[in-house]
């Protein structure tokens, strides 16, 4: 603003001078000479003295002289021209002299003005920098004064800190400007200790900005700031025009003053820090002085106290000497105690090691005792079972009853052994738990189905009370069932009349299973004793109820291991309530098994007490009862819904043993069976059902993810579907069961070219439920199949117009004729290739012989699903003879690897009546030698191996691994037999290469069923 005002004033003076000269000249040329109007030119000259330019008076004088001369020539005559010329010459001379004086005056005035400006800047700077200012405040105020005085656009102040520069203040800087890096002109000014002037093109100059304006400073002045000998800062000022000389003259003087002030500010900061540190130290010193004073007082008091106690110390010295003697004695005693403590620690470590060794020995004892107890018990039960079956028919009824009593007593002894071993395993900490998510209602429903028959036999009502919010829990369902079996078994045993109720309810942090009975009750003083091992409420020799007293003790320990507890409420004569309280998630359950949400009961296998029909509800043999054997809850629910739509009542079970028990007790009208069951293969279920005269007539439909269709259909399955399966296919299979139930009588086609043989077969197979049709040629048989839907075909391979192969192929290719089960009944010898070709179409191949009529009755009644009790007496006798002579085992060779002669004798007694040729090996090494002889051609073929686990020289697991290393025996069926009954036996046997596993004492039916299932065809 000052520069612009100065320029305007200069132009005003110039115009004023010009105007006066022009006006005077105009008057001069129009007025006659002698009037002296030219004197007004002195006004113009005088006005030029006001200009700041030294040349302005000279310019005015020159112009005036020229116009004076022009006026002399151009003015009208008035006086003598010579006089006028003289006057004008004198005036010009005077004006010239005055112009020199005016120039000098302007120069002096500039000096005075500059000096005054410098003094004002210095005074203002001194005023602004008064007081104790920080370096940043000094920088801000210096830049404000200098920028305003020099009309700068931007400025920056940098302080020297070691080898670097730190910007402590800025004035009008652009946001994009940052601290300088490297040396540059700032370093140059610091090094040369002089002002550096810079000029930059517009594009490369740094910018300045305000709220509304921005621009670029084209000129820069870098001013080093020094405090005498050293440079402690640098100021850079951005200008729109080159710096004036007076500014360049002023800045060095200001730099030294600013440097001193900056140094003083830095010193003040250091002094302030030192002062604060000094004050802090002074305070600390003052505190220490006070503490020392207090200490001195205490020392003085202590000195007085010491002087007073000095006398007492002299008196005590004698006592101390005596005490020192006592301390020496005590020290010796302490050393002895320390040595004793060290010995005690060593003894404790030895005892801990001994306890660990005893625990290991106890585990080994449990395993060995299990083997030693179960091995003779296995032989006892098997032999008692053989006597009770009375297959030769040479025992009287009393003897059969004695054998059944022996078997029953053996099973009771087995239960006692299991209880004792369970207690030993729990005490040794060797009980394994498998916590998995399980629907609480499924456990209750399973217990109801298991104990309903026993309750009916005792004339008691067994009720189930399940709360809607029972939901799921993560626990070991097997152990929970073990506890509940004990509760319900005791309730039924000690209840003479009334009812037993299993109640399931949700608790605040878990689930409660309560067993409520109306029995004899327990006295308060006996309620704790019943949970002790081998203790009973009535332990006298005249007690009314039997038992070992181990069940509740085992149940209590199992409940604690499951993270729960058992409570008892009982009143003599009114009944008892045993409650098992369990948490929602068992302790030490893996995180992956945690419950995602509480689950309400749903229609899944054995999981809904409210949806699955109760066993006792199936009272009438006319009811449409369908048994579903499936362990997948989702798929079981689909089957239940589908059966409901087709007007079937359903019961769902999840294990093979439950399926066998239910089928034998309730005789359902049909069974839908899965193969992959948790306890045994579904193929063993099918085999045991079809080997049992009471259940072999029940139609079985298999739905499984495993493909055993050929074997299953040959064993009597009605149909076979592979998962995943369409709903329409399932509906069709269940509808076929319905049609099979309603179809009476059954139709059998006999294809035989020999008239006498045809007549004999028709008479053999005819009954009230079966109609037989006979044809002598393949063409007649094909036509009959197109006209009539047969349930079974009995086919001779030798026909006059075609072979049996050709007839079977035509039947399979003809869509208009249904393809029923085919039983090949022939006298010709079949090669292996022919047998394989026939098995693509035929369910069974029967070679004519001495026992073939019995076998034919067996196969026909199996495929027709005939009830054995409805057969004519002669057919029942023939069927019994065929079942005793097992076709799947007849003529097969089984290697029994067992070191106990009692078990060898028992197994031989089981297998030989079924036509099995038994070969014995006493240990794993003898088994390998026997298989080696077979491989070398020195012995007959081995079809299956029954391998004991615990044997001398080489155990069964090692022998199995060695057998599986031999390529020829990779597929040889091996069934492991063990009496250890440890938790991981099953997994160890399968890992060693066994096909299946049975624990001793052996269940004869399961053994024979497994042998048939795994026996190669």
C-alpha cells in the first residue's frame, strides 16, 4: 500500500509541475513581453522539490528554460526584447541554481526519511521483542515486523539445531511448503554469513496464500541471524519486487539483534529447565534435610535408648550366652529336621512313582482279569447254549431247562463281572468318554422301549414324562444310559405294584432324568449307604431282594465323571425318586461339539418319546406296523413322514441289537433297514432275522449308502436302494411292502421238463398260502410270466427248447413280464463261470441232492416271506432241518486261532453242527504257518479266520497285521475275539486289519451271523 501511494504522489507532482509550466507558457505567449508572467515557473520548480526523485528539479528547470526561450520568441512585443532576454536569462540562471539546491534537499530528505524508517522498524522490533519470549514467539514477531515493513508476501524463520534446520515460525506461507532438506541457499547463507538475494521465474517460485488470495513471491532475501561469532538461525523473506537498498542496509543490523534475542531465548529455555531442575533438587534437598533432622532426632532418641539399654544388655549378655548354647542345640535339631524333610520328599516322590506303577498294574490287572474271567465263562455260556438248543433231540425237557438255567446263571455272573470291572476301571481312571450332541428325549425313549417288556411281565406300568424344553445336551449317551438302566432296573425290582415313571425336565443349567417308583422306599439312615460299593439297604442273610450293591456306586462315579450328580428322595412304603442331574455340556467336551442352540425334540431315530410309537401299543398283529432301522435322524424323519402318508405306524431304532430285539418281540409287518449301523452291520441284522423262524417271514427293504445288493437280495431282502434315493423310489418300495402283505395266496412257477419231478415239486411246495404252477418248456414259462405275476420261480437248467441261461436272459430283457426271484434247482454240475453268469439273475442256486428238498423249502419260504407257524407240519420239519444245516457255512473251512482248549471245544461245538470244517491254531505263529501251508498247496483252503487277541508267543493283533502284509490274504475275512473288553479294543482290532470284532462271552447268534456275512461266496 505504501509503495502504491508513493507512486501515485510522484505522478501527481509530475502532472502538477507540467500543468503549471503549461499554464504559464500559455499566458506568456499571449501577454506582451515585460509583464513577467514567467515568474510563475518558480512555482513549478518549487513543486518539483516535493518529488522523491532527485532528477525531478533538473527536469523541471530544463523544461522551464525551454519554454522561457519559446515564450521570448513567441510572445507579443511589449518591452525591449533585449531587456526581456536579460530578465529571462537571469531567471533561468537562478532556477538552475535552485534546481541544484532542490536536488540536494531531496537527497537529504531521502536520507532523513530512510533513517527515520529504519529507526521506526528498529523501535517496533524492539518493542515487540520485549519480555521473556520463547524462540517460536520471537520468530513469529520478527517475521510480522519485517514482512510488514518490507511489504513481503511470505517469510520463514529457521533455527539451527546441530546440523539441521528447524522452522520455528512462518508468515503467509503456502500449505504446500515444507521444511527444507539438504544444503541449498539456506546452507549457503549460513556458511557465507551474508545476505543472499534470489530471483525465480513465476512457475518455480514458492507460493503464498490467504483466505481469499494466493500468489508467488518472485524475489527472495535470505538473512543469516547471528549472535556475534556464531550463526544460530536464518530468515527467508519473499517479495514481489527486488529489495530496496535501505532494506538491504537495515536487515544486517536487525539480524544481529534478532540473533542475540534468539540466543537469549534459547538460554532462557535452558535456564528455565535448569531452574526447574534446581527447584526440584532444592525441594528434594529440603525434604532430605527434614528427613535428616527427623533422623537426627530419632538417632538422639536411639542414642539415649541405647545408653539406657546398655546396662540391660550387660545383664542380658549372660542370658544370651545361655541362649546361644540353646540355639546351637536347636540348629542341630533343625539340620536333622531338614535332612528328614529331604528324605520325606524323596519318599513322597518314590510313593508317587509307586502309585503310578500301581495304577498301571491295576489297569493291566483289569484287562487280564477280564480275560481270565471271561474266557472260561465264554466256554460255559456257549456249551450251555448248545445243550439248551438240543439239536440232536436226545435231552429230556428237564435237562434242557437245566441247561437254560446254567446259561441264565452264567449271564448273571457276566453282569457281576462287568460291574466289578467297571468299578475297577473307574477307580483307576481308565474310563473313556465320548461326549457328542444327543437329544435328551431319545435317551428316555430308548430306556422306555428297553424296559417296557420287563415292566409288563411284572404287572407294572412304565410311564414316560418328557418336558417340551428338554432339548439337547453334549454328553456320553452310553454312560447316561448305563446309569438310567440301573435306576429303572432297581425301580422295577423293588416295586411290587403301581408304576415306574421316567421323567425328563430342563433345569437352570442342565437336564434332570428322574426315575420315580411306588416301591418299598429307603429309610433315611440307609440313603447314603446304598451308594457305597457292595452295600444294600437290606444286607442281612434273610434279605428279600438280590443284587451285588455295585450298581448305584458305579452310577454315582459315572455321574461325577459326566459333570453331574445323583440325588435321592425316598420314604419307606411310599417309593423312591432317583434323579440324575447333568450339565448341558459335559466337562472336557471338545469345542466342536458345543451346542449351537437348544433343540426341541424332532421325529428322528429313537429320539422322540412323543412321536415314536410305544412298544406296548403294538398289541394287534393286524396293525400296519413298520420298523425303521436308521441312525441318521434326518433320513429317519423322512421315512417316518412317508410311512405316515401311506397309513403305516412306525417305530424307529438306531442300532442292530435294538432292531433284532424289537422284531422278535413285536413282529412288525415290514422293516426298512440301513446297513451302516453304529454297533453292527445291517447285514448281520438281515441274516439273524432270516435265520430266526419267528422273524424270517418279515419283508425287509434295505436303503443304504453301501452297495451290498447282491448279497442282501440272496439272503432274502425284498429290495435294495442306494442312497441318495428319490422320495418316489422310497414310496414305491413301501407300497411294495403293502402289496406283499395283502397278496394271498402266493404264486410259484416251477419250470421242470421231467413230469414226475414237476409233480413232486408242486406237491412239495403247495400249501394253503401258496399256489404252484408248472411248465415244461422255456416258451411256456415265458408266456406264463407275461400272464401272471409270480412271487418266485423254481428253474431247472435243462429244458427241451432252451437252456436256463437263455430263459433268464429273455425274462430280464422282456419289460412286459415281471422278473421275480429265481431259484435254480438243477442236477448238472456248474462251472465257476456258469455260477457267476447265473448269479446275475438268480437269488439262489440249489444243486439237486439228498438234502436239496429241505434247502428248496428254506429258499422258497424265504422269498415268499411265509410265516413258519402257518406252514404244513412236513414243510416245518424240512425247514428246521435246513436251518440246522446252514447252507452258507456248510462245507466251509474256518481257522480258529485260540489258546484256551475250553473255548476251542465250545467254538467247535457251535460251528460243526452247521457243517463247518474247523481247523485249530494255538497262537498267531501257528496261524501264519497254517496259512503258509495253504499258500504252498499243502493244505485245504481257509475261508474265514476267528482270531483271539490274547495268546502266547504271538498275539492276535500282531498276527492279523502279519497276515495283511501278505498279498494273497489281503481279502481273507478275519473276525477278532477278545475277553479284555477294554474301550479301545474295537478300534485296535480294525486298525490291525480285522473285518469285525466280538467280545467274550460270545453271543452265538452274532458269531454265526458275522460268519455268514463275511464268508466269501
